[in-house]
């Protein structure tokens, strides 16, 4: 899934559609030092899930958001991993870790975190879409279709899902079905220029 497609998911009201919104500067205690691996420099006996850093899980997530906005994915991922150690089974944290891993090209590891997030909320259409894109990238088309169908069962009026489905069908060389998906995406959102572009390609071929 391209960055454009991920950002387009922001149309939904669900929190995951608002990932990495603009975050105002926090009033935090003095910043700890990072070592060369972007981990906090703490004595070995201090490194527990509760004392991994002086910040709460929520603060770490917000700092990760700011690092991501600044283009520092490595630091964002380190902060999110610390947040995950403090607050296990947090769907938002798991989703954001997976997203950054996906953007960094580590699809297999990203898929693990998406699965963990989905296990906490099987009705999360964003995760279904993200997993479908990873399976599509790995040419695992059957698995990709399963997740796109699940996403449509949750929200049959999301143009992004139809667009993603159309892209999958193009890869599967199902031209007519792909055109139908792009047409449905445009029916739901006439201003969806990417869907129009892909539909035009198929009509001209």
C-alpha cells in the first residue's frame, strides 16, 4: 500500500484513520539520553517494563508521533516499542509499530504486529486493508482478498477499500472486475482521482 493510500484511510472516524496527527509540544521531564541504538541509557538493573523510561506509555506514543512527523522513523519505532513494553495489548500502539515497519520495508515483521492488533479488534477495517496490501505485495492474493472482503463487510461504503480491491484484481489480471471496483470507488467518491486514473488505464488498454 502506498503512503497515499494509507493517508487516504484518514477519512474514517476510527482512531487509526487519524494516525500521526499534529501533536502539540508536551511539557515533559528532562529528556533522557539515547544511546546509539535509540534506547535510553539506563543501568541494567533498572531496565524493567515499568522503568524502561521515565515517561508513560501515552507520552511515549505522542513523542513517537512527533518523531514520525519529523521523519525519524527509527526513533519513533524505538519509542513505540518502549510504549508497548509499558502497555501491552494496546491496539493503537501495535498498529503504529506495524505501520512504521511497513513503511520501512519490513513487511513480515509488520504483518505480525497487524495480526496482534487485529486480534484485539477483528472489526478494524484499517488493519484489514493494511494486511491486504502486505499480502498483495507478497503475491498472496487469496489472503489479500480475504481481508479486503472482511473490510467491506465492516464498511461497504469505504471507497479506499474498493480502490485497493481494484489494485489487487489488476495484479490478478481480472480486468473487468477491477474496473467495477474502481467504478464503485468513484461512485462513493467522485473526486477520487487515483481511482479515476487507474480506471482510465484499464479502459485504454
